[in-house]
């Protein structure tokens, strides 16, 4: 007797460059083998491959081809599909919406917001549905923030009006990275990711991250645009969606987006392949201007080291393709950490010869892999150190970060161990 293996299937839709309507690109199947291991299979459609404007879903793992791609990694979910799957916050909302049902990875793909990050979407029908034209408005942020705070409370009964609000959050705002409560909102300028403060934040998160994004821009880093709005006495950070471009009444053009986690072939629960130098080499493989993109990544690695942004995991880096060509995306999710240690701080990703140590000597140790010689890399570090030391406090106060919060984050900037000499073992 043979056991019947269950499988789940869906179609993968993509919005092509300069377009606003999705087309069917591929079919994805998730099944289990006889050993109970999840296997994912993806095949591009013949009609899609015949298009002159067809583009790949992933420039490394899923290039345009008539072959059947197969993976057993990541529970059978290809990395680029995982990037379009909801984050922790989005999964929490989906779990609350489904009630007693326990969603699996295919459920998360299908139940996630149509307005997820990047250009992909998923469905049961071969013909993709029309994109949704309705978004939460910035004037509705008070209701959205209230609902987000309620969802954070455990064992809360969901019914009636609150259930309707969860539905709205589910439709718009479950797929952009991170665990922080969020929603996608729209104003006359386009789409923004609204990120809400949490009750257990150590400081006013919205104003501090807005400051960090502005500080990174002062350091020559291409960052996502942001602003802080105050609704009903609460601050909310709005980050402009850089994977969407308003196209008048036609809707929005979408950019393809692949995370560094996918580029590195890494897993979220293991830091084994989390590496800036390795990521720089992947950028050199896929990006149109490899030197410029590798230099940009070096600046971000330096900035994270100089500001103790220790949550710089590969999900917080990505490549973006608004047209056919791939480039590193604008920087996002820049937040300081203030550990007790003053002699050593480690980033989430490997920096150089001395591992993850956020230290100048370590930053310089493999600068050639970022298309920089020693003097060029040293000049970047010196310049950024000066800007951060002389500007962070005044900038924070200009962004209305209160003195108490400035004091709380002060230990994050250019900590003593950054300039310590490291002895090779």
C-alpha cells in the first residue's frame, strides 16, 4: 500500500516593470515526500516565458527557464516567495483572523495582504485578480493604531467592530519586514508604512528611528524617506514605500524585491551564512553597477557599527528592481541598541576577519571585497565617525526626541570599543 501525499498548489502572479496589473508567472506546489519533508516546486508558465517583457522572480535561484525548480530548504518555500510572505506581525494578524485554524506556510502566502512587499502575489486561480485600489488613509491612523495596540494584548476576544478592523489590517499591512505593529496607509503622495510605538519601548521609537534614517542620509547613505505624525497624542512613524510608485488613476507600479537573506541562501534562525562581505559579492553578481552597490553596503555596515544597530539581520537588507536591473534598496529599519558592554559590540552579520565585532579594524579587514582599497575605506569611516559624533544629538533634538530619550540612546554612538586595536589569535 502506498501512502497518498497531500499537496497544496497556487499560482504566482507578478507585476511587470512599468505596469500596474499583475500577470500569471508561475505555478508553485508544496508537498511532502515519504519521509515527511516539505518539498517546494515552481515552474514558469509557457505563456509567461514567451513574453518579450518577462523578468525573473529571483536573479539567482529562479532565473527564467522552462525547468522545474525544486527546493527542500526553508520548509519547501523558495527564498523569494518567503520574502513576499508576512513577517511576525503579519502572521499574528492572520492567526487572529483565522481563529482556531492553524495556518501553514501556504496559508500565509495566500492569506497575506495583496499589497505585500515587492511585485509578487498569489492565488488559487490561473487568472490573477484585479489589484485592490482601496487603502487605509493617513487620516484613519487613530483607529489603526488603537486596533494594533489591542492586537498586542493576548487572549483578546475578537468580534464585531474589532474583527472588521483586523480585516483592514490584514488587507493592508502584513508583509513589510519586522515584528513591530504596522499598517500600509495612503495619502496624496503615495503609500507609506505606518509603524506604531509599543508600550514596552525603551524610548519613543518613532522619533528615534526617524532620526536614525536622517542621520544615515547625512552620512551619504540612500535611505527610505520618513516622517513622524502625531495622532491623538501618539507618535507614528511613516516610512515611504520604495517598492511602489504612484501611476495616477492606474494605481501603483511595483518593484521586485529580494531580501539579503535569500541572496545569501541563509535561514532566519541560523547566522551561519549571515555575512556582509559575502553579500557584497552577491551584489556584484546581480546588480547593474557592482562597485556602487558594494560601496553603499560598506557605508551601511559602518553606520550600523557606529550607531550600535545590532539588529542588522539579512531581512533588513534587500535588492530592488523597478525596471529590469537590480540595485540595492534604500536603507530601512535603522534602530540603535544600547548594550551594557562598552568594549565590544557585535552586529548580527559577519563584518570581516574578526567576525561580527563592530570595530574599525574589522571593518577595514576585508574592504577589498566591497571594491574599496584601504585608504578609501578608512576615509569613509573617518568621515562618518565625525558626522555621527558631531551631529547625532542636535539632529535628534531637531527631530523632537526628548532629552531623556537622547540620554537613553547616547551610549549607542561611536562606543569606545569601536576604535580598539584587535589582536589576531
